[in-house]
C-alpha cells in the first residue's frame, strides 16, 4: 500500500510538472516562477488528493488507485493562443503518465523473473494508465475538458465551455453505482485492461493482480 501511494504521488507530481513545463515553453512562466517545476513533493502535495484519498482507496481494496497534486498555476493571458495552448498544456499531463507507463513496461521486459520488480513496475503501469485515462475524460475540471475545447471550432468551443459550470455534477454522476460498481469504474476498466494487455508481457499478466 505504501509503495503504491509513493508511486501515485510521484506520478501526479510528474503530471503537474509537465503541465507547468509545457506552459513555460508556450510563454507562461507562472509555474516556474512559483517554484512548481520541481520533483520536491512538498510544493505539490494536496492533503486530500495526494494522501487521504489514495490511502482510503488502498485500504478499501479499490481496483483503481487515483489521486491528484495541487494544480500548477497557469495564466492564459501569457499564451499566444490561449485556447489552443491551454489544450496542449492540458494534454501534456496525461501524456506524461502514458510515457511513465511505457517506460515501466519496457523495464518490465528486461528485469527477468524478479517478483518484487515485476509487481513494482506493474503497479506503476496500472496507476499511470489510470491517471491518464481519468484525466482525459472530457469533464471539467479534468484535462480532457480543455483538450476537447482546444480542438473544437471556435463557435462550438464557446458552447462547450458553457458546460464547465456543471463539471462537478457530471463527476458526481460518474461516481454513482452502476451494476455494483461506479460509472467511472465501468468506463475506465475496459480501457485500462485494453492498454494493460497491449503493454504487458505474458509473465506479468500471469501474476494474479489483473
């Protein structure tokens, strides 16, 4: 449980740093000036999202461990094309989790028959895939909402952003039970399993975790 929470905290910190780094490259230095482009966990830790929620999910045996760090500050007025650049910044976070999952999958193929590292890298893959999938859902305040807003035509995007005020309502609906599990789990699990079977070698799939 402790290892899983450490992996989660590291992964959400990388997620937020990547948001800030891409924003900095696109002209907004707010996160860098605020000292948020660092792997030091202290500036990033959110008491509920980084510690309490993951701990609760872990001890209750949740099939998916999720959480978040403090969002890095972004000032869209510093961006040349706020709508497009905000979408790129938003997509960068989930993309970083996909990269971490891919790196762990590569390492998993080279470690040989080592149970500890097999389980370690397997959990890193699962957690980072879950973070990427969750954050790409097109619901505010998740990253996917801004990604969709950035790819829609301007007129449609204005209509899309009107839904932002209802984001928390949609998230609550996703947490409602559906056939013994939440709608969020029902949506995420098939996507997660697809990518796990795509990334993982046969010996990892046979560990009994999946």
